[in-house]
C-alpha cells in the first residue's frame, strides 16, 4: 500500500499527471489530506482528486488517532495531517509518498517507513518503462511553470540519466 501526501497530489494534479499514481498498486490517502486539498479551493487540484477518489484513490481512517498528540509533542513542527500520514503508514506497513522533508525524515528515522519524493516517483516510473525522457523533460518544465517546483541539481542529474 502507498499513502500519498497532499504535496504530491497537488504537484501532479497541477501538471495533469495525477493518474501516473495509478501505476502503483493500492493508493491511499488520509481524511486530512483530502480536507487540505479541498480547502485550497484550487480547481486544478480538486477536480482530478475528486475523480480519483471515486475510482482509484481510497481514503483510510486511522485506528489509533489518539497517538497523534504523542507524535506532535515530540515533533511540534509536524502538522496533524503529517502525523496522520505517519500513523496510517505505520498501521498498514505502507510506503509514504511526500515532498515534505521534515515529515519524510521523521517517518524514516523514527518509524522505519519507506518514503518516496517526487523525484523518486518519477525515477521509478522511468525505470519501470512507464515514462520516457521526453515525458520527464515536459514534467520538469511544467512543474516549474505551474507549481513553482524546482528539483535540486542532483535530482535533475538523476532524472536526466540514461536507464541502465
């Protein structure tokens, strides 16, 4: 199972690529992520997410939401939704897709949760033959224009490298 954060949903939606997540099995998200997306009132995010929620993204509810304050006490910079995602991954032995570096660091180091950022997602799709270099180049440009997303130089080198 894969649990997806709003930052990934938002970025992919803005470039009309949310459906790329369908290449992964069992995509889930939390109530909080859905609420964040809808609160944004950004139609280019809400529309594809709404459609995905009716077809292939499932919303998972926490079994132990009372653990959220314990995580927040230890990590006050994590939001309620961040903690919700950590607990969903922990409860379901899931992988976390996020671009939130603080969230990913805590998820990995304290909870042993495997994480993927947007670069990792794109690379795995490239290595799996689901994206070619031309599509990736277009995504990089579109992310910069439509989401003000900027990959690090290291990430750009990885994204532009030939598949071995």
